[in-house]
């Protein structure tokens, strides 16, 4: 379904965040017979709905909201509305067409798009792909889950998108190059279970992409890819990291060393794998990475990473604070912890409780020495899972600010305070950016 297909039809946009606002603006330009907005979760964190938005699509909440959805020809679901929502289930039972802004956009732009998803690594990898493409003279527009909503993107010959499982689940078209960075249990409450989450995530590659690229070091992902045509990255003979001519780690293409791994300023083994995936995507787009290796090495060295992914904040007290608020699962927190396992470490965990199993985190920390501080809502449950580990000190605080204050007391000079929540931000924060703002302000206020 394309935006033009909504002309003359009644449309309800479900959600009033960035995606919902972009959808209303885009759909209104295509002359629907009726256009309304629906918000079933309005609270003190909701943004105002007025001016041109209200004129284009009156907002309905409370008892009227479901009636407006049920009466529409098409419901455009914002990514934050889970597939397991009782209203979604009932609307599908009634035969109401449900789509999303990402699917509407992809129907018109798939042939010009690199789409990146994954349980971890999609944000960094998509940003890195866009950065490297620009460096080798391939202008592109970057957007998606952590950037500008797709329906707000300008026209371009090439797009690079970071896509969440919520966005992938509605797709009826795959991008030209479909990329999957990793696969582990995430967002199970929003998808209905582990199998459903994997199905929705891998819907990105289900509609005949020209090329599929995946992280070949991820065993679960490799098994799920199976025998379908796909290019494995981060393993020989493709782009991978191995000891180079001087014994230091190098980025290789098959048996040819391209440049030192040290060119990449991002910490962690997972980030070198993200780089290998990015280089594989460039090759799929026809770029000779061997011939361009000097340019690529310079671009890699200049890559600053994402604002909320292992972003270091130096402090006068001699402690390094690290903003990893994009971490929303135990697996992503495990990767972040690994990046700092050579320094005294305090980790702040907790957020929206989606019932995730934190046993893998416990197993990962079984032989580690560190401090873990839990914050609401899931922090106390995470801490309960970690209790009795011999070298792990556990604490619980009432909020993020109190956790930062306690972390200052418990972390020695030269140590690291890592906010890697292993849980989403919703409920107590507007979004992950808001959680980051609170973290940074708490660092300043407690300095």
C-alpha cells in the first residue's frame, strides 16, 4: 500500500509521537476522505496536539478512540503500538487494514534503500554505513527509528535506514539491501513471544531484497538465515578482523589486510563486527572497498559513534560516565560491560519491565567483579536475579538521579559508571533521549 492509495479513504493514525505526527502530515497531502488521530495512552508525557496537526486530524482519546479506529478503512499504526495490543487483535479480527508509516514509505522507496535491523548493532551499523557511503562519494539520506521518521525524509537517490522490529513487522516490501546485525530475545511483550519477535524482525528480508547481509558470528541469526541467499559478514572469507602483518588486529577482506582495527574509535568486539557488516553493504552497492581502503580508513577513524551508544562523558572527579541508554536488553548490556571489563565498573540497569529473562546476564557476570545498581521499574527484579554472585555488589535506588549519586560514592577514580539499562525508557521518560538528558543532568548536579 502506497500513500496515494489512501486518497478518498477514511484513515486513522494511531499514535501522536514523532511517527504519528509525520504520518498525519504525509497522509493529509493525499486527500483522504477522513483523517483522525488516536492516542490510547495519553498522559503527562504526551506532547501537545494543536495547530496544523489538529486541523488536519482531530485527536480522539478515551472511549471514542477505539470507535474511530474500528470505523476507519485503514489504520496507520505508530511503531510504539504493540502487535499484541488488544485493539490491534480486535481490529484484525474485524478485517480492518493495519499498516505503518514505514511500510507506506518503503512501498515507494525500497529500490533505493539500505535497511538495517537487529537486536543489537542496528543503530551504529546504519549510521556507519551512511557515514562511509558519504566518504566514498555516495550521498545518502539517513533516517528511521533513531533519526527522522521516514515520512519526513527528503527525496534522495539513496537511503540508509535503522529499523526496529515494530517497523519491520508491517513491511510488505523489502529494501534493496536488507541487513541484520544480530538476533536475540527482545520486545517479547510487544510481539507475543520469541518466535513472533524473530518473525517480525526477519520480515525485513522476507520480500525479495536484492541482497541480504548478516553478521556471520551470530549463531542464532545464522541458523535463522538458513540456506537463503545471503552474505555473511565478520567471518572469513568476507570482511573480518584478524591479526595483521604486525600482529595487531586488522580489518581484512578475505586474506588481504585493509587497515588496522585501531582506526575504529569505538570500543568492543561488537563494534568491529558492525564495521565488517557496513563494509559488506558497501560492496553490495558496487563499491570497491579494497581500492577505497585509504579513504575508508580515514572515514572510519573520523566516525564518532552515536550520542547514546557507549558515549563517554568525562568528569572532573576522574570517573568516566558512559551513556548507553539505547541498551534495552540484557544482551546489549552484556556487550557494553565487556567493553569496560578491564576497569572498575558500576552499571546502572532498569527501565520498563517487559518480563525479560535476565538469567543470561547473571551467567555473563558469574566470574566478573563489578557493582550493579537497579532503578525502577525492572531494576529490582534484575538485581534479584544477580544476588548471591560472589563478586557482584548489588544495590537498588528510587530513580536514576539517586543511582548516579550512589555510583559516585561506589566507583573509584579511574573507574567507569555505565548506564546500560537493559530495558526501554517508556513510562518514566518520554523516550531514550529524555532518559539520557536526565542522566547527563544528574552527572552535572552530583559533580
